[in-house]
């Protein structure tokens, strides 16, 4: 299986984290991170105090990697269904 989407989505997640780490004091970057970070969507349900950025960044990268893996997986399944030999 070719892990192209997994790699691209992992890079997107890592880029989001690096961008937020170096530019979190700017509102557009702050909003961009919290709009595209899946784990950050669930922080309002718990608490905003004492958020460990290491775990937030790690979970963000892992969630983007899982999304990419699922895309790769569904692509392989779809190709097998269309293939006359598969």
C-alpha cells in the first residue's frame, strides 16, 4: 500500500503544530490551529487551564496521521473493487 496521503496529512499536522508553536500570539494563526486541530475541538468540553502543549501537538499530529491513513485505506479498497482481478 502506498502511504502518500498518510505522509501528506502527517506533514500538514506537523506544520500546524510548528506554526502554532512559533506564532500562537497572533490571532489568525491561533484561530487557524484551533480550527484544524481535531483534539483542540474537544478542549471546551473539559477545561482551558493547564493545557500541556506537548500532548495537544502530539494528538494533533496523530489525528491528522489517522485521517491520512484512512484515506489511503479507502483508496486501496476502492481500487480493489474497480480492478477486474481484485
